[in-house]
C-alpha cells in the first residue's frame, strides 16, 4: 500500500462479450492479483449494484469493457475504471442532454474533442462511488467552474494513455502507482 494513494493494477485482455466471460476473466484476474491458485469468492452487490467480493473486503475492483477489450482495476481501496472506444455519435447533443453545464461549456470550447475522456471520467466516478449510472450524470461535474479537467473535490482522476481510439480513466480518493498488464 502506498501512503500517497491507492496503488492500482489494471488487467486487460481481448473480450468477446457477455457476462459469463466477464465473470470468468474477473476470477482469473483476482487470482493473479491475490496470488491465489484460483478464485472462488462470492460476488455480492452494493445497494446501487457495485460488485464486490464478499469474502475479501480488502480487495476492491472495477470492471469495464468497450470495443474488443475488457479491463479490471484492482486495489486495496475503492476504485472506478472506465474504458470507452471512440465511435461516431452526436457529441454535442449527448453533452447537452447528459452533462453538467460546466462540462458542456468545456467541451464546446474544444469542439467536443475531449468528449470520450470526459465521459470516461464521469463513468469512472460513478463506478468509484458505487452509484453507477443511476446517479443523474448532469447533477455533478468533472470540470471545475474555472474549466479545470478532470476535477471533482474529494477524488482524483487519472486519464491513462492506452490505444489511440480509446479513452481510459481511473478514479479513486487518491491514486498512487498505476500498472497495466495483460491477463
């Protein structure tokens, strides 16, 4: 554990889709993360649906998948991770509908080029808090009133470089070292 923040290990691998495959990958990654021969822990869900291992309260994880990839962040503290493949969409329309006015103004000033980075920051935050998408996305901002991005009091965000056509963001109370590894 790092006194400066949560050290995070992120596993990544190709993903064909489906809950069954995602659970299989989660158990495989959890076994590697903990050094266990195999992982047979029970997955429970918090009040808003955030998954956790019932038997391992000191192992926190956050799963994400987009495009052809699956990822899972592990730490000894709560984390949120989101991956989004860049794809054609009506960025301005989506921003005005789902984002806080500060976020929409930020994106507008930049021609909506940071749309997916902002989206992953918001999603990583609701995964970190356990609120999930049930929280109204326009009710909080990951852009400060002065235009700083990513920013939200009480948490840290880290936009992680990965593949050019993807945005990847990690959220935790404090973030220490981050390592990505293939599963």
